[in-house]
C-alpha cells in the first residue's frame, strides 16, 4: 500500500507542492552528504591505529627472532592502538544510536548529582576540582546523561590544563533555567575554533591536541546529549586564561 499525495486542483498548489518537494529533496541530499562524510571520517580515523598495529606486527615478524628485546615495546604500542580503536568504536556507536534517541527526563536536583560525579572524578585527575553550588538547582533532565556531560567536560578540562591548576564546576539557576559550568585555566580555545570543536572528529590545531589522546568525538556527544535534554551548550573564555563550557538546561519546579 502506497500513500498518495492529495491531487492539487489549483495551479498554486502545484507550485507550493513542488517547492515543498524540492525543500525535502535538498534536506535529504544534505543528510546523505553528511552521512557519507561521517563514514569517510570514521574510516580514516580507524585506519590510523590499524596501520600502527600492522606496522608493529610486521616489525615483530621481521626482527622479533633476532632481537626479542623489541617485543615488549611493540606489544605496548599494539595495546595502545587497540585501546584507541575501542574508544573510537564505543563513541561512534553512541553517536549513531543517539540519532534517533529520546531521553526520559524528570525533575532532578543537580546539586547532589554534581557532588557525586565530582567526587568520582577528583580521584582520577591531578587538578583540584572546586565546586560552586546553590542550595538547589532542579532541572528537567535525564540524570545519567547529565553525569556523562559533566564527566566529559571535566575530563577535557583536565586534558587541556596544566597539572596543578584548578577546575571549577558551578551550578546556577537563572530565569527558570539551570546553568552548569565547567571552567579551567588551560590552553583555551581560539574564537574562530569555538564553533568547530563540536563537529565530529574536529580537534583544534592538530599539533597541540595530538599530544593529548582523544577522538574528537567527545564534544559532538556532549552537544547531542545536551540537545536531547532540551538545552544548549556554549563556550566562553575563562579569563585571563582557559575555557568555560556553559550548559543551559530547562528548569523544573521542585516538588515539595
Ligand atoms: P578530544 O577527544 O580531541 O578531546 P573533543 O570532541 O572532546 O575531542 O574536543 C574537541 C577539541 O576541542 C579537542 O581536541 C581540543 O582541541 C578542544 N577542547 C575541548 N575541550 C577543551 C578545553 N577544556 N580546553 C581547550 N581545548 C579544548
């Protein structure tokens, strides 16, 4: 059974219908191009660690017998490269699943959530994490995804900041919305790069970022999760030095 379009009986309708048809076609074409680009970027990113693994396997095959001392280093490198592939695949799967995802959102006080996540993260980072919280900050959000957003932003702050600096996580209620901020004193993000860092696979100035392990997918996932929570994420400078990520989520009336 194929649904048919109502047949228009006036020329205007034919005109409007063709406009609508062309609009749909254009958006479909853009989607196809985006998907094609995504697959090509993903293959490119996977090819690099695979090439590394194959290189080390070839090295061991060729020289392992005569120079067995090279084997441990090659095994460490193979392990690192396969770990990179694993991170990449986990992130790719999450992004592709989120294309059609919908999140169950409830009224949730983000203060205890932030305290819990920060306590877990503090054990993993060398920087000191400061927390600035109001008494309550009730958002209409999916708690698991807010935890993931916060932990991705703090882990980025950690990656791109000096070891003994401070990272500040803040919550504020502003005009019935909840603002979650993560600020660091790290290398910062130049103004012209700010809109691009949310793109899949984008990493600022490869020479700087490539010294730090990463997939370039973290912020794409953060942005999608924030959207699924009905919010927005923006980047500001944390003067005199560093970056401040601001996540704005819809507020919810606290139930008493
Ligand atoms: P990555 O895996 O490279 O960290 P992300 O998508 O999380 O990927 O971030 C994209 C890029 O944005 C990073 O490569 C880095 O250049 C930049 N970036 C992200 N967070 C920060 C930050 N807190 N300070 C400076 N640069 C950052």
